[in-house]
C-alpha cells in the first residue's frame, strides 16, 4: 500500500504563484496539487495559516567530510539543512582527500548514502593535473556530479588553478558545467605585499579587493564565452560583477546564454562595517565589500542578473576563527538560517515569497539540470518545507545544529521559520526534532536539458 500524506489549506508556492490549495504526497512523490479535500490519506496535515515551499536547493556548501570532520560532517551538515528547510545540497571538493578523481567522487557518494539526512550531490574539483578525471567524470554513468568547481583564486584548501593554459584546457575539453571561485591571485598577492605593519581583519577586504573579484570574473567569463562552456559565477560580491554579468547576458541572445550567477547571504546582509562587530567571524572569501555593493547584489537578484542565492556554508571551529587575522580561516556557516533570513526579508517587504521560491528552489534545479526537484508540481519529488511566516525566533549560537556551533547572525531576531521539512515524502524535521537516519538520496542530473537558459525563465 502506498503511503499518502495530504497537506491541506497551506498557501502553496506553485510555479505560477502562491495559492491556497492542498498537496497530496504518495510514496515520496507529489501525486497531486489541488487534490480533492477529502482524498484518502494515511496522514492529514492541517496547514492553515502556514506556507508550503519546495525544499531549498543549496548549490554551494562545504561539509568537510571526509577529512576535516572536526568542523562539520555529512550527518551534522545535512541535519542542519533539514532544520533549515534545505532538502538538497551540492557540496564542494576541498575536503581531505579532495574530490578530484572519479573514485573520490564515488567514495563521497557512498559516504553520503550512509550519513545524509537530505539529498546530496558533489562537485568534481579541478587541479592543474586532473583534466583526464574531469573528462572521465562527464562520461561515467552511475557517478553523478553537477559539474566542475575551479578555484580561480586560492581559498580554504590547496586547489588553486591559475595557469591560463590549464584553464583553457579545462574549458575546452571538459563537458560538465563549470562553477568558479573568482578572485584574481596576482591581485591578491600584490595587495598583500603593499600592506605593511600588523594586519587586522579589515585588511581582508583590502587584500581581496574589488579588483581581485572583477578581474577573475572577467577572465572566467571570457574563457566560458570563447569555449562556449556553461559557466556559473559563484558568490558574486561586487556591484561591478553584477553589471558585467547583466551586460554580458543582455548582448547575447537568450538561447545562446551560458552564464549564470549567485549571491550568498553574507554578502547580502553584511558589509565591511560589520568587521567592527564580528571580527574574523565576518571573514570569508570573496571578502565583504561595501554597503553599495551589498545593495547592488539585491538589485541584481531582483532584476535577474543574478539568478540564485546559495550559502557557501563554510564552517570553522570557534577556536580556529579566534586565531588573530591573517591566521584565521575564511568562511561562515549558514544552512540553518538561510531560509529564515530570506523569509524575514519577505516579511520586511524586500522580496516576495515567489522570489524566494525562484532564487532558492526552482532556479538552482534548472541551473544544474536537477531531475524532479525545485517545484511543487505533480510528479516532482516530495521535498517540501512548511513555514510559519509569523514565527519569530532569535538566532543563537547555542541552538545551532552545525558542528561549529556559532552563527554570524547570532542575536538576530528573524520572522519566518520552517516548522516541518519533508525529504522524498518523509518528515525529517518537525517540532524542533531532526531525523537521524540517512534518508537522503543521490541527486540526478539531466544533461540533455542544457541548463537554466535552455529551459526558459
Ligand atoms: O570563505 C570561504 N571559505 N570561501 C571559500 O571559497 C572556501 C570556504 C571554505 O572552504 O572554508
């Protein structure tokens, strides 16, 4: 007998807009929208007063597993996702060992099958010497990956690929979509060399400055354009990059577009003035920029130059973060507060619930050609999050489920929180309780779809 759950009376974020309706889940799949009020079901959920969204798809997390599990692991990271309404994540390759071979990718998928409470996918990481593996990953069936991550600019882990010849070869010869961390290494080193005397965390934004971000983004777009290679700009941090991406996409016919971009909550909510308050807790790569840059990211999202929001969840322990700059590592955790931060903005009127569903659910699915996710539509996977737009809660370090146990948003009162999360029709978060079993599944990618622009906006 199939297990059926009927969610009644929610305001549901459907592809065409928010509507009050009912959703029927049958054996992990959305079996019906606007299902008959009295459809037979094993469980009835009265969602009066609540909103139902597709589960959030976070396309940029660092879960540190294997090898750096004192910071996070696939179990703690994925449980934090469940509590935050994130039902699928795509994880970065700067683990130990790095995900730079098809075997390492297969090993990570196996690990996640044993540990992850939500759905998972893993990028292949580029190095200066693994072109064969990157090509092989695009051909090997049964070992799925969203694409290739290139650090065009060093960050946590030793994964810099700065050499032009190597970059040309990767863009020319691989077939998987490419995403890149864009900060120009030469600019970063020159900026660092110019600074004398003891450094403070404020210098982080002088070393990793506007020019570093803009130079690398221009370089990557040039590579993508010349090689006609699907390319995603990770964590855009400057107004100029927003303009560059907007201009680029404006002059290229819709069906020929290959560039997409994302913004992260730390760049959307903080700016360089926050170093005074947060110190190295506000240190991340790319660095924080000015309030004007922050505002430009919001405009870029609203106007479409930036298509999605993702966390770049990058936890380090409090002890590691307490080491004085520049010894402190870059990165902040965010999966647990990601959706509440954005729902709070809906309540404040900065964006709509439809925006949130597009930026965090539907578009990430289309950018990465994810099969069966991102929408509340018949036949899609029942990855869902029920949110209470009136619920108010203060973010506290001591409440964080992430292993690092701190949040740069500690002390922020947010209105709009998840109250229940389903992954494949199974409840993984309810009444502050989080699933412990590894019920997450491997995410599938449909390479024939051809990315965000191919499937219309
Ligand atoms: O701040 C960051 N931390 N940016 C990155 O690109 C990497 C990340 C990490 O892995 O810690």
